[in-house]
C-alpha cells in the first residue's frame, strides 16, 4: 500500500484537573461568561473572574486583592468547570493532534489537491485540511467511526465497509483498494457516512482552545479584551480571518502549555490487576471524554490495582477522589497511590468521607493506583477521579 506519510510523528500528551466543590455541568450551558478556574504552574487551582488576556499577561478580578495580573508563563490552563461543550450538530472532523471541528464537507470540492474542504459554519467558514492531518471524519451527525485498521476504513450509508488508501477526500472520494488487484474506486460523497484514516498521532502546537460548539482548535495567540470578545491569532487551515466575532461566553477552556499539563484520562493503563477471587477485573472507564482540557472523569471499580507509565519523572498528581452517589450506602474502601512501588498517598472513602483531595509529588515514571476493600467487603468500592491531572515539573 503506498505510504501517505514520509515519517511518523509521535503524540505529545497534554492537560488536566483538580479539587474544588462538586459541580454538575450542563451540556451547552454557560454560567457567568467571565468565571473560570485557573491552573497555575505552582499547582494552585483558583476560581477567578477573568478580565482580559493580552500579550503575555492575564488579568483577573479578586474579591480581596482587586485587579490581579499574572504572567501567562506561570499559567497552565483556564477552564469552566460548570460548562461542557454542546452536542455537536452535523458532521465532525477530528485531526491526529486532537483538534476537532464540527461542520460538513463541501459537496462540490474534488479533494484532488490532497485536502478536505470543510465548512466550519459556526465561525471559521471554509477550511482546507491536508489529508495527512486527519484522523477521522463523521460526515453525518452521530455517525460511528470505524475502528483503526491496517488501512483507511470507509463506512457507507448502505452498511458496506471499504479498506484501502484514501487518495482524495472530496466529492467523489477516491480510494485505492487491493481486492482483485490494485485499483482506484470512486465513491460519491453523499454515500459516505464516516472514514477512519491511518494517520499517526501528532503533537499539538501553540495554544489550544475549547469552544462551546464543540470546536477544539490550536492557535498561536489568545486575546480576551475588555469588550468581552475573544480574538485568537494564527488560525489554521483558513485563508482569511473570520468576520464573525467570538464572545468570551463561547470560550470553555484554554490550554496555554501543551507540554506542562497531562490529563490523567489520556494515560493508558499498562497493567490492571485484581484479587484472585475476582474473575473479571474491569479497566478504568472514562465517563465524559468530551470534557474541556481532556479532564474526563475516570471510574475505577475496586478492588483493583492499575499501573500507569508517566511521560516523565518529576511530576505532580492533582485530582479529587469521590465515591459516586450510588456507592455511598455500601462503599467503603482505601485509595492508595504508589510512586515506583513506594506508597505516597493513602485515604479512606466511605459515606462519612466521600470526597478526598489528592495532591502528591511523583518522582518516578511508574504510578500505581490501588483500591482495596474496606468494612463492607468488595461491595460498591467505586472511586471516580475528578479533574485528574499530571503537572510536569
């Protein structure tokens, strides 16, 4: 199969959470447009009223100190804990570096130049995205994406599935297949439901924005002005700046440093173990994978031990462990955290103590989280990690 990539680019991991009072986000809803949580490099998580972001500084209003200015170099991220992006309407374009654009493919574009012409209609308008940047496309709302295969995989409206090499993602879609000899077939765009490309994971670049319509976009600069407008600079894949202004109420999150913040939910377990009496040991489950900054809640069903490989030594794990409401009658367990086999954190969770903040320095790259049964045995020993993040030192 012809190669679409001259070399592979590895994924750089990113962003994640902390410990405040529980908040129930409402999808598509925004509370006060200037209220955010600020994550600092020194592991502080502050609730702030954002005033502006300009050049290299961020200004917020504090009830006690008045106006406070902080250097962006000391900030990792900014996000709304009480707001989640709206359900995406229409199609969805996902890139290999994690960017995401709701919209639809232009039916009249040929795609012959190695680009997908995409209409991000809520703001950016016409985009031209190179094929080697694309991870998947859902051409219709809610369309299931094929699993990763040895080649690009295309789902059609009649249920058929094709595998090969997509050479043009336009109208029609051109795909090389090897059944009965190598040949190129043409598929009208209206017959396509979704496609999964074999694009390798790629690093994010610049600063990343999460918007209320479900867009995730990397930009070079972020400015929030006193007039309440958001002005990103260096927009990708567009030939001109969009004329439609963005309100600060459209902003759900900003990641200032893609290298400094790793969402715990982005870590893949390298080992999941349980007691011998447990025949099936469930893996950690992500409860909301569209969470801003990638801060999906992680459900652990104990008794269980889960080991992770951290991207680097010397980091800080920050999260909030909670017994979910349905587990608070019978759940009684201990949560242990080990750094290279050395215990660095232990806490008991039960009906009297259902929420525990976590803030611990990790010196090695081997992190283990274990949930052991308590007074009521292995019954509802479920723990949810909220806003869990690894801050790289």
